[in-house]
C-alpha cells in the first residue's frame, strides 16, 4: 500500500475519468495507493482542497505556495484558524524558490517565516518547497521550525548536504517522479543515501509524471511507479519500501488517521 504524500488533486486532468475526481482517486486505490495528501497553494484554492479531503483517506494542507504572486496574503491568525479543521494535517506548501524568484526574495522569506511560525504554533508538520535557495531555506528553518512537529522537504532536488541538514532537524525527504528522469543522476545519488526511515514518496501531480508516463498528465496512481523505481535503486522489495514510506507518512502527519475502505 502506497501513500501519495503530495499532490494537487484539484488540478488533475480528469478527461480520462469523465471529469470525475472520485474515479481518479478510485483508480489510485486500485493501483494500491490508499492515502493521498492534497496540498493547498493559496487561499482561493483552499475550499476545493478541503472539499476533496472529504473523501476517505484524503487529507488537506493549508498554505500559500512561494511562487503565488497575485494572491491575497494570509495572516498568521487566518492560517492558524484554517489549520484547525480536522482534515488539515499540515501547513504548506511554503518555502523559497529562487529559480523563479526575480525580485520577490524578501517577500518569499517573510511569507515562509509566517508559515513556519504557524506550523510551530499549531504543532503541525510543514511542507517545504525549496529550489536554488539552500542557505536561506536552512537558516530560516533553523530559526523557526519546531523539531517536534517537523515537516518534509517535498519534491526534493537539492544536495545531500541539504538533505542531511534537514534530517538533522527531524525532517523527512520526499522524492517525486523526478528521480526516474534520465538526467537525474545527482538526485539518484542523494536518494541512495537517504535512510529509508526518513523517506516519503509523492507524485506532485498533475506535474512531473514519472517514467514510463512522461509527457502524460501525472496522477496519484503513478506514485506506485516512483516506489518501484526507488525500491530497485535502494535494493529493497517494493513491499518493504511501500510499508516503510507509508509508516513514515503517518508518523509525520500524525493527525491523519486512515480508515479501512
Ligand atoms: Zn512544490
Ligand atoms: Zn506541490
């Protein structure tokens, strides 16, 4: 059984499912994916994320993505209140993305700090998106994360040193379909070193479909392909990798309690 620890269910291409998101979730279940964390990117998108989390074993997060630049900013109070909903199990996604930051670095940093502080206050794990911003991400984490509730560096593509520094703060490392891409040798070396008990898997769908689905729209059922690839890379059985990453998911997002369906 797999868990897709990070996807955007409200953005899936539902054409193969006649527009029915429940059918996409059902297809994932049939592929052995029985838990899904649907990640919020801004407050306008939050109601639809919350609505989707009414499905069995689907959970929500609340937060504003670092690259959202036209949306309304959220206050810490507002985020904290929204995070009280029983299906909200994490704060995010938040973080720093300097690849596309332009002149928005300071704005990104202050939004990131707000999210880290709310996560600490709410005792919820934080989902961090980080790209080309290693030093600033780690420095702000060191100053603001609550190691007890911790969090995850999602869709990780950075260095081993960064992964190590985050794991030293009790964080998990989540790998997406990028690890299957032909040009991802450096990331594969990092993936080999991340201990199994710190590893999560995700699709980040509808983006980044793994091999052999490249070019298609991504969806939660393909997290099974990420798992198969990683199991081979790390020299363990798929069943073992599935079990460990699922256990890791429920240990980190510990207010998510799965029901048998
Ligand atoms: Zn992201
Ligand atoms: Zn995402």
